[in-house]
């Protein structure tokens, strides 16, 4: 899910979504792209939750910069929603799943063509 920002979604009339690198990656992975409603943070809860966590943890002064906090968040901080694993642990586990490797190989082959 993304908002209507132009970083991921060309939101102007006549934009060709199928040609963006973002769109190609979603298609290769079989991911459906949903747009969050404008001015409705409830529909984009995961990123809103990240920013709440950022505000409460980063601002305690234990991190020197946002880069350090993101490294901590992804590699050291356990997440209840991930069965108390870190995002990196889940990602590493996912890389060992056969269908994920097949999709990655398919995508790599498409990029070479």
C-alpha cells in the first residue's frame, strides 16, 4: 500500500503505471498495489505505527541518527507481529523459501533481457 505520492505512483493524468520499476517489481512478485485514501492515516496503519515507534524510541536519545535507529528497528528490535522475530530474520527466512527464489530468478532474468 502506498499513498498518492509520485515516488511510487505516477499520479498525473496519462501516467503509464506499467512502465515504472516499482510496478514491474510488484508484477514480478505477484503483489497487488493498493492506494491509501487521501488524508486517511487509518488506511496506512503500518507506516503510521512505525512513525509512532520512531517518535517514542528514537527520541529517547539512544540513537545518534535515523540510520542507527532504522538498523536497530530492522536488525535488533523484536516485533510482536512477526512472532518476536526481527524484520531481518523474517527476510532471511523468506529468502530460503523456494517460490521466493524462483520469483527472484524470474525477475533477474527479465532485467537482463
